C-alpha cells in the first residue's frame, strides 16, 4: 500500500515549476531526483524520488547531502508512517521538529530540519 498517490505532473508542469530539480544517474539512466525550493530562509526538500531498482544504493543520501551542502538550514516534511524516509533524514542529521495531524487528516506529517553550518 502506497502512502502517497502517484505523481500526476506532465513534463510541461515540471518545466513550469519554479523549483530546482537535481538528478542522480548511473550510466545513462536516472536513478533519483530531488526537488528543492530555495525561495525562503531555508532550503525545502519538496520531493525526493528514487527508482526502485536503485533503492538502498545511496542515491537518496547523495541527493539530500547535496542539498545540505548548500550551507543553509534544510527542512522536509514526510508522512509519520514513512519510516524509511525518516531514518534516512535522521541518519543525515535531521531532527523531527513538529508533527502535523491536521494538514492531511488520517496521514500525520512530520517536519524534519537540519541546521545550516
């Protein structure tokens, strides 16, 4: 059972998105993508997607570390039930700062942050 609905954006939607997208590839294949919003006093990770065949190969960690390396505080929200994502972020120095049960009824979200240098 998936925690989140499948993404519905078209290529045009993504091209019109003001956020920054970084990709990770192995050979000629994209293995992961991170979407960042940097229009505030912190970097917000809006989306982190890793191809299933690249799971547990450091792709997500590499992309998140690149966001941390920007030298600003970084924040992210994910489902409280998404234990693999929470473990990834905590391993990289993030700490849970809030739990929001109202934004998505029935799907509590946690906000994690890592301070800048």
